[in-house]
């Protein structure tokens, strides 16, 4: 039988071990960055750092949203498909020069998908994994139908 102090000690040991793993990963990342800065003259430039931050910003926003879903013991499998649907809806307006309308349409589209998922989970008591798996296919199908399977291109230089 474990005593309270034994449980606290085991939990503290797991926490310290997890911290060591994270520090090891951070040190490895630092070493890789140093090596790449030495090997490539373009790696440690302001433009490259800006590009990395811009590319990582989308993943960071997705991660923050997924963190909240996981904190309430849920999961959202439809994130990628909803982003695709939101992107094609927004892009279809933006390519016509209606940037503000495109942004609003994208936000409304993603909010509608989230509201639909929330209604299925909250009111109909469908498990989050099932509801969001269904939304994954719905959003993917709508995005494909909306574009006919073709890429949207021809964005105005102001937008790019």
C-alpha cells in the first residue's frame, strides 16, 4: 500500500524526469540551430527567422485551440479539414479583391463548423471523437465541392 508521501515522491520524480526530457530536447534544438548557422550563411538571417515565425504561427494558433479542447477532455479531429474549408471560402472572396469580406467569410465558416460540432457534442451528447470525425469528412467534402478539386490562384499583389 502506497502512502501519501510515496505518491508525492513518485509524482515529483516523474515531473523532474519530464523536465529533463524537455531540457534535452531544447538543448538538441539549440545545437541544431548553431550547426545550421555555421553551415549556411542564410540560416541566421532576419529574413529566415521571419519566415520561420510566419510558418510556425499557423501551427501555434492550432496548438492553442487544440490545447483547450484537450484540457476539457475532448478532441477535435476535424481541425485540418475545417481549415481547408475556411481557406477556400476566404480565398474565393480574396481572389476577387474583397479581402475584408473574405476574412469575415472565413471566420463565419470556421465558427459555423465549431458551432455545429459543439451542438452535436453538447446537446446531442455525441462523443467528441465521433462528432469531429464526421465533421472532418463534411468539411473536406464541402471544400472539394466548392473548388471542384482545383486550386484557387490569382491573388492580388496587395494580399500577397
